[in-house]
C-alpha cells in the first residue's frame, strides 16, 4: 500500500467517523455511500494497464453520483449538491478518457484520485455546518413556501 493510499484510507476513516459521531442521517448516508464506493473501487479496477478504460470504476462512480444526487434532492442540505458536482466531474473524466486514453492518462489518474478527497471534504463540511440540524425531507420536489393568511 502506498503512502497516498494510506492517507486516503485515513481521510475516509476520519470523515466516516465524524459523520457517524456528529452528523445527521444525510451525512451518515453520504459517508457510507462514499465509503462503499471507496471500498469497491480497488475491487473492480483493471490493474493490467491504466491505459485501458476502467469500466468497473466508471460504474461505481456513476452509481455514487446517482446516490449523491438523490441525497441532494431528498434532504435540505447543501453539501450533497457539492459532492454530486465533484462526483459528476469524476464521471466526466471517465468519459473523456474513453475519447482519448493516451492523451488524458495523467489527468485521468489525478482527477479520479483527487476527487475522492473533495467528496470527503464535502461530507466533513456537511457534518460541521449542518450535522446538528434535523434534515428537511423533500418528497422529490422543492418545498413550497407557506401560504400567507390575510386577516379580515
């Protein structure tokens, strides 16, 4: 295991522990989702060559994006929006790599490695800023403002 991997696993443990300790339900779900993706990624990666498309990692990243987008729509939190945006960039790096693997090799490796830390930062930010507040449940739609009552 490389030192970068050790730092990554330590950062994941820190974010997940903080979410379990001080986070609300959305933070716990998000940390568990990102943690599951973090665990699945080395299992599905093709280790023969990084010059070939990583379809397994693309699938894991896409499912993580769907989960984070669902969290952003379901709960009234800002951090899942940021996390979903970061994850969308990860998915786009996969798609760009499919277009030209040779030219985008370093960007592909750097992008997919560093975006995981941005996701963990978004979760930690959510725990710090919103962890103690109860989540606003959204039935897949933005809440409407209450109707004002006019007095006679």
